[in-house]
C-alpha cells in the first residue's frame, strides 16, 4: 500500500475521531442519568437484557425462514434494517465479503471522508441511539467485542482505547467495548462502537415478523470511502446470518438487472433459512473452498472461461487453490461490483473477446470510463437490441457451467444516439493477485442468476433466472 501525506492526514483524523468517541463513552459512564445516546453503563450495573414482547414470543416459533427485499442501486444491493425501539429504518449494502453489520450513526455527527459522490444522497440514512429505548453499548467481555478486536487489523485502536487484547481475550474487561476500526479490501475504513439493539425481520410472509433482541452491530460515526452502512453476510459470529441462526442452513438471492437501479417499485428477493435451500433441483452446485486466510468468506474454484466456442487455456491454479499462506481462490462477493481476474489470465480473456468481436472500438469511452473493452454497436431506432457479442461461460469446480446473460458483461454506457450506442466489458483486472483472493466474482455478473449459499452442505448453487419475475412471484413488484 502506497503511503502519502494525504493518507497520513486522513489516518490522523480517524485517530482523533476515535479518541473523541471513547472520551464521550467515559463521560457517559460518569453520568449514569445522562440521556446522551441513551446509553447507561457502570462497572457494577449489568447491561439491560431485553425480553421479547408478547408479539415476538408468539411469532418466534413460526419463523424458520426469512424473506427480505433487496433494492438495486448503482453499485450494489441494499437491505432494509428495522433497528431500535421504536424501529428506525436504515438501508445498508448486503455484503457476503465481510462479517460486521454497521449503520451510520448521528444525523449531524456522521462523517465520511472521500465520499463526494454521495453528498446529500437520499440513500444515506442514519441511526440515532438516543431515540431508541433499547439501545445499549456492547460489553467489553462479549464474544462480539472479542471478535472485532482479535484480528490482525493494524488500525485497531483497542490498546489506545484502554483495554488490551489479552484482557479482552480473557473476558475480564469491565468497560464498554472499546471503539473499533474495520477495514475493507478496497481501502475503505469505518470507526465506531459496538451497540446492541432490537432488530425486526420478516418471515416467509410480510405479516409474520420476528424480533431479535440485543442484535450486535457497529454504530459508526466516521468512515473513509464507505458512505452507506453494510450488512455482513460472512460466516463470522458478528454476521447477520450468524446472529439470526441461519449459518446451519443458508441463504439465496436473485439480483435484479442494473436497469432496475433506484426503481422503488421492484426489489430483488433475499431468502434465508429452509426456504433458501429447498426446491433446488435445477441448480448446479460447486463446492465452497475453505480459505485458511479468510475462513469466514465464500470461495469457489474457477477452472475455465469459454468465449463462444473457444475455451481459455492456462487458467492459473490459484483461482481454485490456496498457497501455503492462504492466498488464492475466487471470492464470490455481493459487495464487489465487477468480477476481477488476475494477470496475465485477464489479458488473455480480453484477447479472446477482441478476436471474436467485429464492432469498432470506442477507445475514447475506454479512456473516460477506465474499462478495457468498449464497442460502438448499431441501435436501430435508437434502441439497444441483442448485439452480436460472443457468449461468455464460467466453468467452476464439479463441472458447473454458468452461461452469463449478455447484459452481465457488455453493458450500455449511455443512451444511444444517431442509431449508435456504446457497450463496455464490465470485468476488471485484479490489482494485487499475490495477496488475498486471486479473483472476485462480483455482483454485476450475478444478475438474473439465482445464487444459493447452502451452508449446511458447504456448496454454492447457480441457476440463470428472470429475477424480475421471481420478485413478482414473491409480491416484491409494485404496480
């Protein structure tokens, strides 16, 4: 990672924010009657434990499944969280490539650095603990606090916050959980405090709900390049499926095409529990690979990519195997927009596509967008049609072949004009194939594909599907 003056300044700002956050926590401890954020704590007073309401007790036994809508936006899919008492509605990204669920906290105090594209964006909703009667700061000795502070994250401020890692691991810390810093693969960073509050989810039908008391999540006040909260769907103890009890079953989704982005009338279906992994006769399943470096995330093995009738050669072994340090494998990640492939395999794929496409290149668009292959295609009556691009098929372990819908790899950059439009290949090269995953299968390539995470049998299934029709069948399409 390159070091610069700007990066140093940003890091210092985060450290200052962290110390301010922890100083406020100490101030809350000194004044037990304070209503600031509604959090009360002392060394001798136990944290309040919420009892399920009569309504949630009645519904709890009825809910073995969960169905939630996912809203498509320009670079991912949002799930709505109903957090607190009374419930506050927060929209966050669904991310299978991380564990922590976090929400922006504070209407005024929440600050995101290097997030100019999202300034004044209506998608950014914030959570106010002071408006929830059930919000509490998580304990220093909780399993969630131990988990978030026991990684090798170089930004972790645990010691500076006044609680050593050894104390945490021995579960002898009597303070609130220290402020944390959580990093993401693309350089994103969030800082905040672990909070517990009520989370309400829906069962197999909208009228059935389930209240999850004391759900643990990050209450984040400062971020870098992460303007919207995230629901972590990894396999760690902090993840949403883990806390909801679905890790022994699984979940599935069917992502709408990006043409539905920001359309409030239709949503992608997300299933969790038995309903997610039943009736899967037509799916092809590839095994989940176990990464020794990142055991909480989902890896699959890529054997080949076929362009038309030509199969790629020399697919690197690290796209289906791990080295002695745990690097390698293909991460399947709903939180990454485009599929990333390592060099020189990525350049080989570009060459295969170039040799099969006769449309003229749009190099000016390539320069402006950063994509590597853009073409000018004819658009009769200024409408895109089924263009003559070759098919692209991903071949995964266990003889699984996934033919990508054409819109999943060549996509319009703008509306056509003068009976011509431009489409670009939405794949990218892997920046650093020597550390971490060798490749990433992103959410754009998962559109109009039913993807099933069968966690009990440790496999991932694929089936091309009209996700808009699937949404309509679940009542997620408003007229």
